[in-house]
C-alpha cells in the first residue's frame, strides 16, 4: 500500500496592491466603486500594499483598504517615504486590530 500526500506551498499566496499617490496621499484606484475598485483578499492569502512616496492616507481610503484586507492572514505595507509608511501601516493596524 502506498500513501501519497499532496504538495502544498510553504507560503500563502499573495495579492499585491499598488495604490496611486495623489498630492502626497495614498489613494484608491477607483474611489467611487465598492472597496475603492480593489478586489478583497481571499481568506488565508497574504497582501502586499505598495504606497510609493505617499505621506498619508485619508480616513475613508484607510477604512476601505482595511475592508479589503479584513480576511488576509498577513499584510505588509511598502513605500519609499518612511514617515508615510509608518502612518499608513499604523492606521491599518488600528483598523484591523492587529
């Protein structure tokens, strides 16, 4: 008798979001659409959020981005402005309770 096991990846699949920057603020690609035009992260996936050189994020955009990331297993925020990176990551951490 032979037992075979399915091969599983060692890391979770990752979804990448690149947010546009508008006058120094991280924005959503389509703010008039549901979730700002972003596809919600499926349960168990990881998320990479790229904010470029953004210095801040608006309250409504942060809430909608948090709704998109609600089911992710882990997320990371990437950017080129350390101050903006800390602000955006901090707001998302508060909204997601992590």
